[in-house]
C-alpha cells in the first residue's frame, strides 16, 4: 500500500510504499478523520501523529466520508455531494464509491501530519515550499499573518513577480470582503433605498386601498340609484295596469231643473 503523507507546515508531500501489512495494522478499521500514531511505520516516523484524510482502492474508486463501510457501494449522487460534479442541470447519477473505513483492499492511503516527531523525514519536514499564491479574502490574510482588526491588510497581500518585456512586474490579487469607506457608503445607500422603496410601497398600497374603497362606494351608489329608478318605474306600471283593469262606472243621471211657474204679466185696468 502507498501512503501519501502531507505536511501543511512546509507545504511538502511524500509518498511511501509499505508492503508489510503488520506495519499497517493500526490503520485498519479506522475511519476518515481518525488520528493514528505512526510509530509502527518505522523509526523515522516515531512520535508522528497522522490523520486519515482519504484514499483510493485498487480500482481507483475514492473513499467517501460518511459511508460507514470498508467496501465499495453504489450511491445516487446529486449536485452538492462529494465525489461528484454535476454535468447537466438537475442531473442525478448513480456512482460507485469506497466506504470511509480503512481496509487492506486500498491501494493508496492519504495521511496528514498533525504532530511532528523527533526526527526529520527527508523530503517532508526538512524543506520548505513557499506558497505561490496567498489568500485573497481579508479574513484569510488576517489569519495567515495573525493580524488584528485595525491592521491594514493591504500591506500583507502576497503577490507574484515575473518579467514581462524586460521589466519586472508584480501582480497582487484584489482583496475580497474588505470593509472600506466606499463599501460602507454603498451599504448605507442600499439601506436608504430599501427604506424609500418600503415607504413608497406602503403609500402606494394605501392609495390603492382608498381608490378601491371610493370605486366600490360609487358602484354601490350607482346600483342603489338604478334600483330605486327601477322600483319607481315598476310602481308606475303597476298603477297603470290596475287602473286599466278596473271596471268603468256608469255616468250619474243629470238632475232635472225644478219647474217654476211663469209669472203672468199684470193686467191692465
């Protein structure tokens, strides 16, 4: 079995091939993330403490954290899962992965040095490989150089130097998530716009509600007026119908004028 041993302090990595399974017995049945002593690997690794970070079996299938098995299993993968990269939107795919329990069927086992022993390991702890690129995020730069919140992180950005057209050029990355006066001003402006939009939306909703209320009131009044008009017309029609249906009464006889005696003219004597 091959052991890929990485030492983050120096940035170096070394591959060691071990054929004796007795030396690997402390690693068997350990899960990914477990800490194992390296005393059984040889005198040069006495005092070293390793962490199991992964591995591959003899067919090249990678170990997957969370699969509590020492053999290969087939799982249905989707976007966001480890050991899988989505090629199409919404794609699901069933793949084979190796469980996270270390066993003798592994071809490569990845280890990370957590604690350094007394002796130096050639090619792993005796050298130093500088980082070509440094962190871009402001919090990452502070963490790397142990800076305080008030320190200027722009002075600690790791750049790279190269030659272009006979001139020495230095390139530094743009710092991400850096809190500046411009950023604070932009944040205040965004908050102000949010408040204005909220107030404008509230006022528009109020005006719309008032408009709806006035419209319903007008509709109600128009409906009431129309109903009153219809009732009046129906009443007129009903009265006319009743008048037409009633029998006509015979006209009353005219009263005879009283006869008066005609006055005779006085006789002449």
